[in-house]
C-alpha cells in the first residue's frame, strides 16, 4: 500500500497519517463501511467519519481499543506541535494558496 511503501518507507515520513472521510463516495471503492474502517485502521493513525451518524456508530462499535505506542506517539506529537498554532504561518500559507489560485 502507498502509505506504507512510499510515504513511510521511501519518503521516511514518521508523522500521523489521517484518513480522508470514509463516508465519501470515492471510498466506496474499498468496500462497505466495515471494510473501509478495517483498511484505514491498518494504515492510518486517525480515521475520519464526518457526516453519517450510522457509519460513525458502526466504526465505534467495531473497534476494540488496542494499545499502540507508535501510534500514540504520533498522535501526541500533533498536540505538542505549537507551530500548528502559529497564526502568522497559517496566514502565510493561505496567501501562498491564494496566489496559486488554489483557494
């Protein structure tokens, strides 16, 4: 899978991987909701389910908490990264995106 072979191994990314919204139509390519959740659980540190309450319930009920130190370290790093809270960096990034007509 791309996340493991390319992102983690080849590019050396060791940060938190967050799934896209598993409710999106494109995710249906990977099976029903339970199958999507299982696949995302194997490769992502955080899973997003944004709009469908029934799918959120399926996800919540299908999971058994499993300690995973590596995943916990990645998630904790998100909370500690004060640079993410830097308003000036955020505004600068928005300017770059606007200049490139991306937003």
